[in-house]
């Protein structure tokens, strides 16, 4: 299994960088189209990536593989999260119809998790004169939530 993170700005070739190895793996039979998981920032980028993979497979006369790209999971991180929450809801005792939380609910849940987060208790304080910038509150909340969700 390969995990590739491609950080770059607009127009930097991210879609091409992701599409090329995926297409090569499909053409060599190393991976089935329905086993692809590619996460993009926007739905438009996800659609473009799927379309490029499909087109390259059609150009290689791999019609069945091109049609199977529809079963690949190419979407945004939010859509991936929603899909996972929906598919595995019963396993964790949740509803298979999740809803978006209001800001007040988000804040409450974040505060609850921060209160339960043991990693903050063991972290040394960052000196004010430190050369290392402090993480922003959203980044800190994300890091803590990721550390506490085990």
C-alpha cells in the first residue's frame, strides 16, 4: 500500500501527480479500480481526477477498468468522513444519517475532548520567547482531537 500526500498550490500539477501512478497501477493490474481511495480538496478536483483516470484507461483500450472507476472512492475529506460515518454507524452505535453540527455544538464537543485529552497534561509549556511558533488554536484542537480519539 502506498500513501502519497501531494501538497501544492493551484496549478502546480497535483491532479497529474496523483493520476499518473494510479493509472499506471491500474494498467499493470496492480490495483483494481474499486480499491482506489483518493482524497482531494474540492469536489471539482475529485471529478477531474476521476475523469482523467477514466480517459487514460479508455486511451489504453481498458474499457472495463474505465467503467469501474465509478466504483473508486475519489472525493473530498469531508465526503470520505461522511461515507465512513454512514457505512460504519451501527458498529459504533450511531445513526447512519449524520448531520452537520452547529458551531455551538462543535465548540462544546471540542471543549469536552480537550478536557479529556491527557496529552496536554504531559506536554511541557512553550516558553513565550521560543523561536518555534505556537500552533494556532484550530491546529492545536485538531492535533489534540487526533491524539485523544483513540
